């Protein structure tokens, strides 16, 4: 018999001035049509009630404990109340709400790590809002890695994978200027990223022998050194190490021919050398359905593949597709972790 903690998905509130709250409301409204598993959100119940009323949506909000959430999910959106009231206005980010954003993430991680819930889905945050309130982490994922690390132990190495049914991509370097990529890209970084991707594809996605495709950094994967030395000096040695460890990996491959339909048949995940090399193809192929899933953490975390969208917040037009996909994937991965 599956326990309550093994079936409940927890959502964080995200930035309350962004679209996170309204796509959460929309996801609950579509729970039956989309056959979603029970989920609860850590937020201010009054803020969600106000927003639902302003949008003219009939979403009953019920403040609950985590153990009560699955029992009320069918009739009301379960909200695990935070101790920080939210006064956010849609589209108006305010550092005064940073404490509630951070508290929602911290409590969600605590509940998931304690086994009270199966997985975590994070709504979008705005880092510049948190920085204004003294946030010390480079970003959302790094904060989650710090929370998941054992006291006194090494900080975890989280890996961002953008996943859809048609394509999964991993940027080896993430949120850094393009000019800094060649300096940041190292053989050990590619190797560690590849190991984590292969391990989690096997343990969480159930792939017995994951196949990785590694993009070259330069056009034509360097054209044997004539278009840059990094692919032969940095990328190729990493691929050899991964192969020697028994991982099925191909590359370095020209990035411009890696993402068409026939090419995608030959790998389960593509490792790209920088942010846009990974995100342009998946956002072209699966813009509304792609999910951000963090590998390398001791708990399951997914999130929508979009930001706070302050420009449309509060208008009721934000699509919940990526959040719904993130909830579904979190449930799928948690089921795989139990088998």
C-alpha cells in the first residue's frame, strides 16, 4: 500500500508576483481532465484566495497539514500555510516577499527529505528580488543543492536537465556569459556531469543503459582543430573517460546536426557545452511541454521550463502546461524511485 508521503507532490509558491500562483490554480482546476496526482502548495492561503477571486475562478482553498492534503485534493486546493503573509500584487516584484519565497523552498525540501512528500515541484522565482533581500546563493538550483547537502559534507553538484518526451538536454555550463564558457569548460566538469546524467537516467528514469550524445563547443565540433582547440583538448578526453567507465556516449558531435528527428533516435540525453546550445533546440521542439528536472540531488525536483513572466501575471492568460508536465514527471520519477 502506498503511504501518503509516497504519493503527495509538493509545490513551492515561487515569486508571488509572478505567474506561479495562477498556474498553480489552473493546474488544480485541470486536475481531473489531466488526471494529476495529489499535490499541495506551500504558500499563503489568503493570497491564493484573493488571486482566485480577482481572476473569477472557483478554486476553494483549504489550509491543511501535509498529511491532510491528499484527502482534500479532489474538492479543494490544499495549501500548507507559511508563517509569512503575502501582499504581492501581480506583476510587481517586491523584495518584501523574499522571506516567504525562501521559506516555501526550505520547508518543501524539509518535508520531501523527511519522507512526508514524494517529490518537489518549484514554481519560478526571480533571483534579483531575492538578491535585494540578501539571498546568498547564485540561483534556485544551487540553493536546493545547499539544502540537500549533509552538514559538514561536500556541497552537491546539481545538474540541470530540460526534459520532454521528444528531447532531453543538459547544459554543462549554465548561467554564465558566453565569453566565459571556454574558460569554465573543463574535462572533469564534463565527466562529472555525464556521470550524474547517466546515473539518474538509470536510477530514476529506468533506462538500463542510457545513451548520451555530447555536443562539441565549436562549429563542426572544431573541424579537427581548425575551428578551435577545445573539442580535441577538453571535450574528447572527457568522452573517452566516460566510455572507459562503461557509459554509452557519442561525440563530440556538431551541434547543428544533433537535434533533428533521426539524430534524436540514437541517444536518450544530449550534453551541450553552454546554455543556449541546449535550450534553443528543446524550446523550439517542446516549448510548452518541457520540464526542468534537477539531477544529482538526494530528492526529486522538477519545475516548469519558464520564468516568472511578470508582464502577464494576474491576467489569467498564463498557460499551466509546463507546470502540469512538471507535476506529472515528478510523480513518475517518485514511482520509479519506489520500485
